[in-house]
C-alpha cells in the first residue's frame, strides 16, 4: 500500500460485515496490522443470535470505532434482514459509547483503485491478501459470473471496510 503506516494514528477498529451466510469481522489498529479476525456461520440466519455474539465481540475488543457498510447507499443490495442487522449493530455499538462509521461499496472501491485499479470484490480481496499475510491462505478462488457468494467473502469485505476507514481518516 502506498500510504505509510506511520501516517495513520493506531486506533483499534472493528469492521463487521454481515451477509447471508453469517458475518465476518476484523480487529485492526492500522491498514496492515490485523489483531484478530473470524468468520461466523449462522444457518439459519438469526439476527438475535448474531447480535448476542457481536455484543460479546465488542465488549472483548473495546474498539474506538465500529466500521460497517452503509446499507442505504444507492448501489447497496442488502436484504431487509441484513439492513436491520446493520442498524442493530450500530445501535449496540453506540449504546457501549463506541463511535460508528459507515462506508458504501463505492467508497471502498475508490480507496482500492489506488492499488492496481482494484474494483471488484475479488480484486479488492487480492489486494487485502497481498498486504495482510495472515489472510492470504483464506483468499478464495476467483468467482465466475454469476456466482454464489463464498464463505470467506465476508472476511475480506470486513477487512476492506477497515482499510477504507484508515485511508479516509
């Protein structure tokens, strides 16, 4: 990545990315400093169960900021269940005096086009894997269109949210 890590104030951030399979999250203190990550399956999807888990994650890591995708952006294709879950995560974080920040897919793409023109979710995942060695083994095969979302996509989407946050702040 072109930006020097020393330019970024290390602040603990948790980025959470729910999808139809469950959710992925990363805990980071800089664009390349990954403290913890996980992907959690929730089948069948149960927002109450997911919220219980996320509440515990927030209490465990005590981030300065919780970063989420903006479900109301014009190119968002989030289902009503995911939109409701993102709103609940936002409310939960604020109830614990944690700031929240939301980024659209377009904002993420704008940050990642700096790195070899990455625009698609897969191209962005490649950039993330190249710069965060711990995630490299999790990189999924390039999907063929149309594709069914892979399990590991939520992990790379959460990392791209966190990295976007560091580069925009």
